[in-house]
């Protein structure tokens, strides 16, 4: 079975699928907010990994229904609302190999860490050191010894070349200068 290795999964080998928001009804149905670009890619899940703060625990799905950004699901052995409180608020993960394939030039944020950052005007700027994920995702790199943050937005971060391990950007005029000023 595809998911037999789930019991040894670490967060570093996974991506965050979403968060269990609440229980629905008396039969133990859970509502999972899907924090992904296309929730329909996850309509056929058989297993999820739930973070219980100590480790990722695999749970088999007996029934799933995706509507918009939410999945309504039943887990094996959870057949009553009394068994659901420990799940509410928990993060849900899947192995990285479950990420859908992206078109050429597109990328997942975790893939570009370590890639060379190439600006259309200034050339190579440094290496992508980290990604800060929040309301506005930010790409982090060091230039002339200073940490620089770039918003990951259309028109600024353009594409990635996975063979060359390069990310192409078009930085707004003066952005880097702000970080280099004393």
C-alpha cells in the first residue's frame, strides 16, 4: 500500500495540507480547512498525518467530501463527536511526493531554498536562504552581508529553473538599497 511508510514520516518530509477546524454533527465528522491552491487535488485521500505536537500520526480516511476550501471527512475509529476534541486545531500533513506536479517554471516554496537568485537587471544576487510564510510570503537572501526580504508576488518573483537551481526575479528599483543603507 502507498502509505505504509507514514508511521516514520517527519515534518521535513511533508507539507502542511491544512488545519482541522471543528467537528460537525454527532457522527464524528471533521472539517479540515485545506490551505492549498487547488483543493480538488485532494478528493481521493486515503490517509492523512495529524500533528499531535509530538509526532505525525497517520489516520485512515473512511469518507471524504471536498467543498471549496474545506474537506469533510471521517477517520477510521472516530465514530462519535466525543472522540473528536483532540483533533480540533491540529495541523494535517501529507508526504512531499503527494504534491501535484506544477507546470514548467512554477514552483513550491520549499523547493527553491538554496537556489541562486537572479534579477533581470542586477544579475545574480545571492542564494535563497529561507521563506517566511505569512499573509505576504517573503523570500529571504543575503546581499553584501545584509538580510534582504522580497515579497513573493506576481511580477516580482517570475519563475524557477529546477535544472539550473535558479529563481528569476524582477526587483522593484531601490528595494535592495533600502536594506543596504546604514
